[in-house]
């Protein structure tokens, strides 16, 4: 590593620890930012990059550790506090108000600079806005409503706003955190964007988070790698390369036994679901794959890969612009979850507490929710049958609950997930789409879910899984679909011999 | 920690029906206080009769509104519907006879469905959608009636006999109220529809993602609201022997009050028809009690309004309203 | 295309004027125009007040109650046939105060107890109506203060006094909206409350302020209404809530919040008034008008609703 002069050190984060229920997101992480540099932050999904930056910009507070800014210890109570110290983050879901004009957004919250006794001069505001826009090389009219700007323009506007407001608060060198900024930008826009970032480097420091290693390597002065919530290396631009970074991002011992690979059977020949050349502009392009009876297909990809959107399409939450979906050989159009369920497709959403279960209803109600119409004795609900079914599921999936009448809110995460699973088994689903099925569940319960997945596979149920880590995706799958930026980059076979995480990573980033 | 507390709260609520107990105790206390302090006026058959009359009218109108509130929406067109239906029912009785009954009930279903469709098809939030349809119904009421109350023909009065039939203090309308209570309580507790209503109110997204026809549940809830408004209009006409195009206005809030005071949360998913029944008695007893003590009738509306707000504040599920609109 | 979209209400206004004017030349007579100005003046005040509330993403159903109550109070305070008070124009100040009080109450309950605005304002509207009925016991108080009455029925040239007062208030409202922090933040809150909060805007304070401002305006309208009618009738403002909301929506104020302005409220009030006026000239019964406007309201909201803003429809 090259020697750095101490006065160049703008920000130090030391010994940062942060845990959320069920997961230790950051473990003794260190991260420094030098003055006027672009520093990259890379790592797998869930490695802790976003959590670390959220702590930096005041959204979360660290459980342990300290942040030292310009030599002074700081602790941010909220994002506004961080902003006043010059630190701000630009996400994908922009924090710009489309119903206001450019100038209004630029100065939102900081109008005090243009007013006397609470009254503004519109002329002054527009003039100052024009000045600032020119500084950043932006040519749009400050009186324009923001909803008329393109995504790239809005992003630049937000960056300009953050930097300007930091400097208005007398911050010498603002720190701008960019989280996956190029995901929605076109090729041409990206070049322009990088040029602007380099200009901005003259007056600020930039933290650049991205899964696109090629960009990180070409743009950043230094690069940090995080893996499983811990530091996995710091590299200067000179020494960094995509392969080096990749090698640091993965490398856990692959424990096949944990994923019960010995229980993995072979899928049958019959194709249950086929996706043919499906495209949703802006999300995914030309995606094709098949799911056979009993086959487990994992889709791997980073942010912006389109994997979540493909899953949503299969459950009727998204309509493709082009392409076909075939269920058991027949072309179908899935307009809503209702129709998906009627076709035998089930869905386990990412957020089981708000989307997977009706929390304050008892287990028995949740388990029988999709089939309630059919569980009737005359016009009434057949409570007896309902109970029988619920008890059968509780027994079969080994759901730990005091009684079938216990509200689901009282169950642990793992058992809640089993209830969600049982809901679909009860409705005799043919294909199950699962988004992060083991997220937030303890180790023991995770294994039970893996066992269940093996069981379902034996029974001939097809599954599409978005796992929490490459290891999980690899361990569970018969077939791995790797997506990047909306396209399928590779299809890896995992029935006979398992690919390594590095094998997968090369296509993801 | 937070999860344990909310889990415990839900557990207790499940076993004991906390909001029901509160409402029930309030009803019993109110009744006892009034009976003991003013036995002669409060317990007189005239007063009990009046009590039951108001309770029936409010409760029948509140049945449908209960379902709408349980799914987490609101129906502000109740007043307009009541105005329209009393007028239509009276006119129809005068001109067509007994067919007025099925006519007004179908009209009720129709208007309710219209509310539902505006909500589910046009996707207009219920507070503004039903506000708009309220204008429509109110307007129709005025048009059809020419702006004036319509009296029932002497000849037609006997067509209301089954409703005005008296057995001591009980009238036919009270029996109707009890019957409707029973029917809809069964529907809410034992029909799949009733279960779905509670589920949608608790966690609509999860129900939607389970493949349930959520829109159908919502439309049906609004249809029932229209239907019960029609029943309430029938009760009103039986009492007043006339139809009034402006009568609905003053019912909108008290009926909402009966639903929320009974413990139905505005946010949905908590409560039920029995809760509404309790709420009705609380509201009616308070009003009646004020009368009996000799308090100006004019204070009643103020008190009802205040009680309603307090009840909403208490039962609101704050976690569901991250951003108050 | 964007020009048409953004100025659709102004264009609709022009279109309506041409339509009704063409159908009935009486539309353009001086007396009819005076009529329109007179009718629109109160509506533009309540309409812009309602627009402010709508811009923050809430709704105010207490209009009739607060207008009615302050009208009743005005009738008690000026020279009248029931008591010996003679406060004259001071009554306007009191009415403003009363309206402000209930408006702030709306805001406080709404933000502290987190009760949705439709319920809060519905309740307050009901309660204020009840107080008004209580005070008058059903018998409106007739006023005899000629000077005060001029506020409501008098005119300068052919412009009604109410229109002059309304215009003045509108200019003030416009200024507040365009040139003060308070006014600017209203749209930010309606646009995305979470973002506004993150940027340090004191959301609760502004919401309470908006309700208070609206209430104060309703108070003034109440006094003016009493001046106009010559008595404090609690039932006089019937339909005001509906009209204020309809006017705002027709002018282009979004029900979901974040979009609106004083000019939009004014245009909406004009559209609604001309619609009504035009229908009367065409011989359409006032009873039918309500229904027509209700349908137009639903239609307009359906067209302009920003559905992306409503994650779960309630």
C-alpha cells in the first residue's frame, strides 16, 4: 500500500458492529475515506455494504464502534444530522420530489439562505439555482418540474443538492455515498456520469458502491471488500483487478452437508413451467428457462439483475412486454396472483411478516387461507376439516406452536415460514417461487427448511429459489441461472457436481 | 422485545376479545346507572321503546358499515343512501305496494355495488369515492322527491304492519333488527366471506399474495353496506310513515360512531358485528340518558361526536398508520 | 401535449364558458356575470383553504360545521334582534379566531392521536354543527347591522364586496404559498412525507398550521355568509364541503397531495360556479346538479389520480 499523509484522512470508521434480529450484519468493520478521493465498496449481497453506509449517513446507529470525522468523534442522530456534517447518500429510490421544481428540490430545507423573515425572493432562488447547476455542468431550466427530467438528470440533481447543501453548512469536504448509481443509466450516460464524478472529486469525497467490478476498478482510487460483514481487504487502484476482487468476495468453505446435498434427487423429465424470451423493458431482457417436475432452479444475481422481477412476473405481479410463459405445455397469461394460484403457482414473498402471513390470525386460518372457499359445509366454513388440515400440516412440517389457534405473530421466524410453506402445500401447488426463504431464520430452522425443500422436490414440485448466498443457491439447486443487468449470463448445472461460488460470481459481477 | 410485547397483546386480545369486554362493561354500567338513578323515566315502557327504536335504526344501518370498516375502508355515502332509500321506499309503497320491499333492497345492493366498483375498478380511495357517490345519491333523493318529504298514503300504511306490529314494548322492527344481527353475525363469524373480511383488514397484501379474490371481498362488503342502508331506510319509514330526502345527513356520524365505539378499529381487521351492537347501545344509551336527565337534546350530537373520536383514538392500530393522511 | 395536461383545467374553464355562453346568451349579461362573481367569492375562499389541506395529502370534512358555527357566532355579536350586542366588524375577528381554534384542534387531534383526517374533521364538523344548533336552538338569529350586511350584499361598481374580500384573501394565500417556508413545505409534505421529514422539515407543525389556516378562513366565510343572508343559520353552509372539494379537484388539485396552487383553486371554483350557473340557465333542476357534479368529481379523480402513490387502496 502507498503511504498516505495523515492530513489527507477525512473519515475513519473503526470497529463497527451492527446486528439485526437473527443476523450479525457487521463485525468489527473498519473503513476510511481520504480527502478528495473516490473510494469503492464491494461485496456480495448481504455482505454489509449497505448497512455500513446507512450507519455512516445516519439511518442506523452502530451497536459498537466509532466514527471520526475531520479528527473529531461524531455520532449521527438522524440523516439530517449527517447531512449537516456533509455526509449524504444517494440511493436508487431517489430522495427527490417529482412534484416540485428543480430549484425547489435543490434548496429544500435550506431556504433560509434566501429569505428574510420567512419570505423568499423567487428571483434570487432561480438565479442561485442556475449558478449551482452550471457548476455541475447541468443545463436544465431551474424552474422545470422534476418529473420532466430523466433518471440520470434527477440523479445528478440530487448529487448537486447534497454537495451544495453540505458546502452551505460550511463543510470543507462533503462525503457523497453513491449506492449502485449506474443501474438505470444507459451506456452513454455512464461515461458522462464518470466524467462528472471526477470533477466532483475536486471538492468532495465519494464512496462508490457497485456490483459492477469493471466500473469500480476503472473509477476508484481505493477499493474496500466486505465479506460476511467483515473486512476482506483494501486495495489501491494500481493493485486492484476484477479477479482479485472476486477472489476476496467469496471463499467460504463450502459445506455441502449443511445443504443436505446428499438428499438431492434428480428432477424428472416433465416440464412444469417454461419461460420463453420474456422481456420487461427496464427490468429484464430475453429471459428463458425451464423448470421440470421436482427441479430446483436458483436464480443468482446482484442488484439490478432482474431476478426479483422475473419471479414477480411468474406470480402475476408484473406483466412482461414480450415473451411467453407456458404451464404444463400450455401458453398462459398471468394477470394477477389469483390467476397464478389457479394455475398452480405459489409464491413465498421476501417479507413474510407483512406479505406472507396475516400475523394476527391463528395458524389454522393462515394455513387454509387460499382454499377457504372450498372448505365448506353448506355455506359455512367447515371448521373441523380446517383443523384437521392444519394439524396435518403442523405435524408434517414440524411446526412448533402451542396450538393451531395460536396467532402467527407468536411463532418464531422459522415456524412462521413453515406456515407460509404449508399454505401452498395445502393448495396443491405445482411450482413454488421462493424469495429468500431462509432470511432471518436461525441456523437450525434453516436446515429444516432445506429438508422440506428436498422433500417437495421428491414429490415432484418444481421450485424457483432466490437464496441468501451463493452457497445456498448452489447447495439447493439442480440448475443455477445467473443474471446480470437484466440478462441471463449463464446456466450452470448443479445436479452432478456443484460449481463453486467463484464460478458463479464471475457471471454476476 | 417489541415483537414479544405485540405478540402478547395479540394473544390476550385473541382470548378475551379485549375491546368487546370494554364495550360490554360500558353498556352495562351505563344501563345500571340510568336505571338506578331514574327508574321511573328511564325504565318506562315509552322510554325503553324509544331506546329500542333508535338502537334498531342505527344498528341496522351500521351492519354494512361494519363490514366496510373491517376491511379498512370507509363509506361516507351512508347519509345519501338513507335519504334516497326512504324516499324511494315511500313512493314505491304509495304507488306499487308490497313490491316496494324488494325494490328498495335491490336498489340498496345496486348503490352499494356502485360504491364498491368505484373503489375496486376506478381505484379511487374510499373516503373520496364514497364522498362523490354520496353527492349522487343525495341528488337523486332530491330529484325523486322534489325536495320535500313524501308522506305515506293512508292506504299504504298497513303495508308496514309487519314492522309496526307490537308485542308489549317490542315492535316488528326490533325483531327485524335482531334477525339481521343474527344473520350477519353468522356470516361474519362462520362464512368464508367473513373470514376474508377480517384477513383483508388485517393484512391485505398477504391475502392478495395468497391468491384470494380481494376485490370480490371488497365489492361484497360495500354491497352489504348498501343493502343494510336500505333495511335501515325501511325501518325509518316504518317509524316516520314518510320519506325525507334530507334525513340521511344527520345519520352519517352517529352510525360511524356506533361502529367505532363498539371497538371496530378504523384501520380494519379488529372487531365484528357484535362489537357494533355493543357500540350501538353505548351511543343510544348516552343519548337517551342525556334526555332522561333533562339535558338539552342539542348536546347529544356534540357528545356523540366526542365519544366517536375518543373511541377511534383508542382503537386505532398505530403501527398501521405510519403516515397519517 | 404536456401543455394541455398541465393547463387542462384552465382550458376546461374556457371551454365551459364558450359552451354555456353559446347555449344561452343570457350567460354574458352583466347581471349574470355579477351573479357568478358573487357565487364564486365564498367558494374560492373555502376552495383554496381546502386545496391547502389537500396539498398536504389530507382532507377536511369540517367545512360546513365551522362555517356554520362562526356564522352563528357572528349573528350573536353584531347588532341583532335577539340581544344587545353591537360589535360590528370586530365580529369578523372573532369569527376568524373561532375558525382558527377549531382548525388547530383538527390539526392537533390529527397529528397527536394519528387519527386519519377524514375521521378527525368529520367528528369536529359534527361537533361544531352541534354547538351551532345548541346556540340557536334551531332558530337563526336575525341581524340588523346594516353596515355589516354590506359586507355580504353590497358592491363597488358591479363587483360584489364578497368578491373583493375573497380576492384579497386569495392574494394573501397565494403569497403565503409561493413565498413562505410554510407554503413551500406543504407541497413537499404532500409529495413524499418521508423525504420531507428526512430533510429536516417539521412536518407535524406544518400540518397543524394548514388545518388552522383553513379553519380561520372558514371562520371568515361564516361571518360573510351571515352578512349575506341577514341571519346566522347553522344550516346555511349545507353543501360547502362537497363544493370545496369538487372545486379543488376540478381545478387540478390532487387528492393524493403534492399538487396544487391558489390559481388552481380559483380556476376550480370558477369552473364549478359556471357549471352550476350554466345548468340553471339551461333549466336543469338544482337537485340534479348535485348528482352531475358528484359524477364529474368521481370522473375527474379517476382520471387524475396518481395510483403509484397508493400502495394499498383503502
